[in-house]
C-alpha cells in the first residue's frame, strides 16, 4: 500500500476522508494516490476527490490550497471583511504562529463561517493544539477537524457563484490541489530515517 510523504498510508487517508462507497469502489491496488484522484475526477466524484486531498495534504499546504480556491471565488474586489480574512489566512500560511492562527479566527467571524474564505480561516484556527484561550487548559480540536473545514471551504469556493459549468470549476480546483501535491512531492514515500 502506498505511503505518502507525510507518513500516512493511503488506506488511512481514505478512512479519515470518509469517502463514499462509490469513491471507495474506484480504489484498486494498481492505482497510486494521484491516479485515484484523477479517477474520481473522471467520474465527477468531486466530493471524494476534495475530501481525499484535504486529508492527504499536509495541513499548511491544504490551507494554502483552500485559500487559493477561496480567493478565486471572491474575485478581484472582495468586500473588506473578506479581504481581511484572506489577509489573515495568508499571514498564517507565511508564518504559522499561534498569534496568526487566532487572528484568522477573529477575521473569520465577520467574513462568515458559511463562506469559502470564512471556512478557510476557521480551518486555520483548527490547526492548533487547543480551541480555548492560550491561558486555559488545552481543548484540542478533533484530529481531522482542519481537514474537514478545508474540504468544506473548497466546496464553498466552487459553488459560491452560479457558473455555466460547475464541473469545470470543480475540476480546476481539484487539479490545483494535485499540482500542489506534486510540487511538494507528496506522493513520494517518507525518507528513511537513520544516519551514517
């Protein structure tokens, strides 16, 4: 079974992604991860393709993917609250500190959690060790909470505005995620540990 660069076996990613029975039926031993995603796209099973990528990508890269899709969805002149949330997400991508993580949550609220940008900003907040204040005892989010929010953000980005060909937009967004995965060599096995 293929092991991703993150150390996650392909089967673990599929299970965490909660793929549909139809999506799982397309998984076969001869398909590696990128070929599996391509097959999902061919079948127009965009929900499973997005879920898989959001769980397979390292969190920071997955947020970057969602941010790119959300930015596309809002166009060149977003409302001030949306622009502020985009800037807060970008600040965390550039420097994933706890300060920027909490700043993303503050920016998500005026943008709206039911928007692609607000959902991406929420995903940033869910990347941390705790949902509570820094001074409170840890209250960790679920293991895949950020990945679920990222998947939701990409879906929202694809469906934000009515367009003539929704499948083309979904395909573009999934391809963007695949390109990012290839750029970081996600499909390569993890490097063997050990020294000389």
